[in-house]
C-alpha cells in the first residue's frame, strides 16, 4: 500500500505546486473558447423535403375524405 501512496502524494504535491499555472492555462483556454463561440454567426437553417406518391397507397385511403383535384393543368380555380 505504501508503494501506491507515495506516487499519489507526489502527484498531489506537484499539482498543488503548479496550481496557479494550471488555473491561468484554464482561464486562457476558456476565454479563447468564449471568443470563438461569440464570433460564430447566428445562422439557423432547416430544410425538409417530403415526396409522396399519391397514386399508389393514399388514393384508396383518402377516397371520400379529401378533395380530388380536377384533371387538366392541375390547378383548382
């Protein structure tokens, strides 16, 4: 147990000895990260495409429930 405890205590002493350097490095990394995120453009893009083949499955299901388009140019007037 003693041979395991000695390296752990040495690491803890080293961490405590260089704590201000570690804290400074952490602050610099955080500030650079915050500046990078603040410079990113606020751009939100969403796209969706739905392709439905109404001639196969939906026509029998929607018969009597939906308006049937007139044949011809496809526009209802």
